[in-house]
C-alpha cells in the first residue's frame, strides 16, 4: 500500500503498477477468448484460471501490493462464481466478465492516481517507465478514467441491443476491451513506436467492431470506409514518425523536443514530419478537413459501438495529440498552433452548420462530434496547464454526454429496424416522457446549457482560450455554439412540440440499459451542478512527462 | 426555525425547486400537483416578504448566504439581496401563486405545466439573488429551458417557430455575455467570480475604455435581447402570441426584467465609463450619439405604433410591452437617481400591469378561442366585472395618475427630461400613443352594442378568476396611491450604483 513507484521499479525493474489497469484488461480479454473456445466446458477453464488469478492476488498481497492483490483476488474468485452462477447464460457471462475486467482496470487507475503517483498536496508525479516508452502521469491517468468509465457504461448499455439485432457475437467483448486497452496505452505512450502500436491496437479492434453487424450493409460500409481511411491516416502518421526520426535520431518524445529545439536541424523536414503527424492524429479526432469519414462511420456502426467510438476514441486520441504536440513538437509550436487553431475553428463552424441539414439522428451527433473536437482543441492550442486541464475535462464531459445521448438512440433502435431519423422522434415527449427527458438533458449538455456538465466543459475551454489570448477562437466557438444549439433544439422541438405519429417508435429497455443510461444522465446533471471534485482531479492531472 | 430565518434568500430560492420536485416525485393526481404548486409558491411569497421585513435599505447587499461550489475557479454559491434584487424577487414570488391559480384548470399535462412554472420561478429568483457571476449565468441560461418547454409544449399553432426563436435569440445574448464573463474573470486574475470581489478588483485596476466598450457590448447584447430593446425585440411578439396565458404572464412580468436588472447590475456597475458614453453621447465619432437613449425612444415609439395597428389583442399587449420596456431602459440609462429608481420601480409596475393584461386576455381566450379585437364588441354588457377589471388594468398600463403605472412612468420622464429633453418629449409621445391604442382597443371590445350571439353568450369571470385578479388590482391601486415604500427600498441601492457611474 505504501510503496512508491521508485520502490517498485527498484524491486522488479519494471513498474508493473504503471500499467496494471491494462494487465487487468488483457487478462479479461484472454479469459473471454478461452471461454469462447471452451464452449460448454467453460467451468473447466474458468475454475483453474480463476484460482490462478486469485493465487496471484494472494501473492501480491503478501508482497505488499494490497490494492492490486485484492483486485486480482476478488476478480479471480468472481470469475469462478460468475461462471457457475451464469452457467445457462453465456452471453450475460461474457458481459459480466468484460464489465468486471473494466471495473478492475478502473479501480487500479484510481489506485495509480491517488496512491502510486501521489506526491503530497494532491499533486501527481510525472514519470515514465519501460525505458521511457510509457508515461506515468496525469494525462495518462485521466485518459484511462475517461476511457474505462466509457467502456464500463457501454457494456451494459448495448447488451440487450446486440441481442435484439442478432449481432452479439462472442468476439464483441474481447474486441471492445482490446480497443479500450489500446486507447489507454495511446494516452500513455511516450515514444513514437509505442504510440503507433497503441494506435493500431485500438484502430484494428474498432474497424472490426464497426462492421460487427455482418448482415447490415451500412455497418459493412462503415467498417470498410473507416478501415481504408484509417489505414491511410496511420500510414501518414507513420511516415511522419519516420521523418521525425530522420531529423532527430530518436523516438523518445522528450528527446525529440530537445533535438528539435537545436538550431541546426533541417527545419523544413521537421515541419513536414509534424504536419504528417498532425494529419494522422487529426484524422482520429475528426478535425476538419480530416472529418469526412465521421458521419458515415457513426451512422453505419452499431449504436453502442458508435457511442464507444465517439466517447473513448476521442479522449485517447486527444491525449496522444496533447503528448505529441506539447512535448515532442513543443519547439515547433509557432508552426502548429496557428494551423491547429484554424482547424479547430473550421471544425466548430463546419460541424455546426452541416448538422443543421441532417435528418438522421446519428449523423447529427456525428457532426456534433466534429464540432466538439474543435472545442476540445481550443484547450490544446492554449499551450498552458489550464488548457491541458480544459481539454482533459472537456473530453470527459463529452464522453459522459455522448453515452447519455446514444443510450437513448440505443433504446429507440432496439425495436426499430431502420435508422433513427428526426422524424421517428416525433412526440417522444408524450409517448415516453422519461426517455425524451433523458435525451433532452444530453442535448442540453451538448449545447452547453447550464446546469449540465457540457456547460462546465465549454466554460473551462473558453476560459483557457481567452487566457491564452485566443479570444477570436473563443468567439467563433460561441457563434458556432449558437448555430449548434439550433439543431439540438430541433431535436427537442420534435420530441416535445410535435404530436406523435402513427408509426411512433416503441423504445425497449433492459436492466443493464437502465443502470448505465440513468447513471450517465445523473452524472451529466450532477457534475454540471457540482463539478469541483473531478475538475480538481483534471487540474491535478494536467502534468505531462517532458 | 432559526435556520430558515438565517438563510432566507436560499429558502426563497429552494422552495419552488422543492415544489417542482415534489410534484414530479410524489404527486399522482392533478389535484395533488395543484395544491403542491400553490403551497410551494405561497410559501415562497411568505419567505420573500419575510426578507422585506428584515431588510435594511441602506445596508447594501445583505442576507448573504455563501456555500463553496467550484473553488478551483473561484465560483461560489453566493446569494443575497439589495433593494433592486429584493423588489424583483418579491414581484416574482407574488405573481407565481397567481399564475398557478390561473392555470388551475389547465387542460393539458397539468403536472408538467406547473413544474415548469415552479422551475421558472426558481431560475428567476436565482437570477435576481445571485451574487456570483457564474451562478448568475447558470440561472440566466437555465431559465431558457422551462420557458422553451412552456412555449413549445403548450403553445399555439405556430409554437415551434416561436419557441426556437425565443431560445436562440436569448442564447446568442447569453453566450456573448459568457465571453464577457470569461474576459473579466481573466482580467481580475482568475481568482473570484463573486460580484463583490469583481467590483473591488475593477476599482483597483480599472478596465480601459476600449475594454469597457467591448464588455459593455457583450453584456448589453444579452440584456437588450432579454429586455427586449429595439431592434432585437422581434422574438417577443412571436413568443407572446404563441405562449399559453401563464407563459405570457411570466415572460412579460419576470423574464423581461432580467434585462433591466442586468443593465443595472452589470453594465452600469462595472462599465460606468462606457455606459455614460453610450447613454449621454459624450464620446466622439460613433460614441457622440446617445445610442441607449435613441434605441429606447425608438423602441417606445415603434412598439406603440405597431401596437396601434394590431388586430390581435394579445399581440397588442405584446407590442405594448416593447414600448413599456423602452421606458424602463430609458429611465435606467438616464443616469440620475430619480429616473433610474423609477426605471426599477417601473419594472415592477410593468410586471403587474402587463401580467394582469395577459391574464385577462387569457381568460377571454378561454371562453372565445379567438383574440381578434374585431370579433368582440359590447362585452361590457355581458361581462361587466371583466370589463371593469380590464379597464382598471388598462388605465394602470397607460399610467393614469393614482395607479401604479403613473408613479413609475412620470418620474422616468421627469428624470430624463432634466438630462435629455428631446428623449423625454418623444417618450411622452409614446405614453400618449399607449393611451390611444389601449383605450381604442377597449372601446372596440367592450363598448357599443352587444353584437353577435358569441358576444352575448360570453360569460363573466368565475370566482377563481376574480380571486386571481383581486390581489393584482389591490397592489396596482396600492402602489399607485402610496409608492413611497417601493422607492425607499430601491433608491439607496440605485444611488450606490450611480455613485460608481458618476466617478
């Protein structure tokens, strides 16, 4: 309990604690795959696995690492209990194991934040491990919180939905967890190779997830489009990394910064490499002009995958962007700040205006995602700790809001074979007032109306922007907020003002959906009213290994 | 008990919220909802009157309650009242029970309807009581949501357009104000958002004139849209026409007042130089025109002229609101104690008179399902009580001496005349027009022969409707006869604000 990171590293030479959450995640992935292979004989696999994990837990506790040990002990015994308890319901069993894995990861993340990295008066240390390839700092921790929280909510949210649509294949949960692990690593990766590997882990799993509805042509289209464009973006990113290596001769982010601040570097080549990297990352966060894939993929992918994609991928990609730009390419900030600021402005305006004319609800949210990437970028170009906090916090607010919003779409889509259009929501306020109310809360949060979490998010990025002298960008953000409010309002109007049609949708609910969705909506309002604790956490997390 | 009396402002603010939650969570029947709403709003009124009893006009902001909220950005849950806040809070608390009573038999989704109004009451009291900029902003923006729903869910045929227009217009203003808030927050060092601290820090390190102009504009836009001031008033007639009766009453009586309140609380207090420049035209070039006066006067005359030709009585009242709020803004920016205090008092008067007018129009609409003046005629014979009430409220609205409108409008004109005679003269012409359009409408609707079966069959006010109107009429007359207590409450606070401007 009391060991610090330094003690751990001197003992075992690898600071296992620094990526303990990912160990829990990958363990869960392996267990899920083994259970799938085992089929009906899953007890015979689960029992030894569970006992083994519990034994590791006991050993860890004995070795002094009580939090990690207890997590492993509970996890191992829980695995056995779940396998026996849910013997007749393999689908539910998979969801529970996946959820357990993510919950364990979340607990371990909190442990890292408050115990391992604590250096007094609430600050977090910023170190790195594995010869500098993994950062152990606030940004890494906060990204994990966002990603794992999102994953934890997505699993119950979409469980019944997957079943209804006949796409609950056994590989769904392992892929989801793998992707989340990739995202967590993406946020923590501290050298170019690790960044790239993490990106591929998260992307490849996501490509498959987007196309998991095999008989749905839109899903196939989404997966193909995402894959082709994503592959190009990855290639450009890799090319950028290669050129950066040519210029600086190192893969370590901090060393790159040192090299780039030398006077005798080939500046043009460095600039080209940086632009390529910007393109690769900009694609993942969907900034204009790299946003073209977003609407089609968001629309075509199964809604729970879209929710995960929108909420978690964005957080992870922004974390990598923060790390790359604020650490490695910091010496070139004169070059990338204007470019990125313009991209942010374009994203906000484009996302707001284009969504006005859409009729498909998921497409509307996709364009809104583009606009929101723009808002989050304001924090990045602010080049300050306030900006860093603002971006991290904004991504968390956006993730929770996205889950709340997509939760409603999932409920509507369950009995609805077609895509959900604005038309389908007519009169939802009369037929299902609670559901319409939840969607309204999510929409108000997206629009940034108090007292929701979205307002606090906008407030922090705008404040950081003004502080950094980017008032023009903030003004553009404000103008586009108004335009964006128009289409969020349009959805509210459709729900509350118009009368229900004859073909009114009949939303379906499930216990898992209830818990996850209500939790998301409650968080949207509660954190909107009382953001202090998490905002404070984001503030303390605003540290990067440099 | 001590807890309640020590935190009166918080209690006033929380009671309507509890009422709304109570209706949502615990009432099954519509009757339960009615009595809960009435109980909560009456208790709120009691709490607000208690505040008046304990109030010391010369003590500035008082009854301050403060709770920690977001310390990392310096925001706190601080509420308190000065004279200006107080009378607006009391007005809000006074009108809400009447609104609840007037909606007693509202046919459509009554529980949600009442919850929306209690939420609106809480948001409005929050706006007037907030002593922290972020808290103010939260309430200011939040008030949009229930009003949007009231117009959108219970409005007339064109409600969709009206609701969205209302929301977007006000949001534009709100967001420009947010930029202004963030700028000020950074300017003073990002430590605190409490009004008191900001005021103090701004006197220590004053804003440059250029900054004041921009910030004034950012805040002004929000409140000009809300007030509404010409030329950003266009949402108001639509919203009023489409909103259900109670919605119109609340909109006209309370929500518009946030505009006037904001002018005093922020524009005058924090950007005195820019205010003076724009109100007196003391600058050069663009700033040599007293824009605020010009816009107010245009608003007064424009609203009156448009009201004159309205065939729809509710639209007529809506445009008369534009005209009357022009008087309020004129008074506020005349920047002398007489006119500015009268501007504040006139806000209350307008709330009472126009609120009453909208209620009466609503009662008639419930019976006839039309608002076209031409379809009425000779109603004084079939509905004498109603006609009498209507006449009294009309008289109050056209500022007949002895009624409340006069004691606000007259000092505004006097105070404005002393600094800008032309503005006062033109505004007086607007007052004359008000008499014409309201009395003409009264004449067409109520006097003359009782023509048509519909007019003959129109029934007079019910017991409940009379009891909704009686308190309003009593207060209208009482303020008209003895306005001094109101001025006593308001004037010290206004003088405090103006002392800042005069420096």
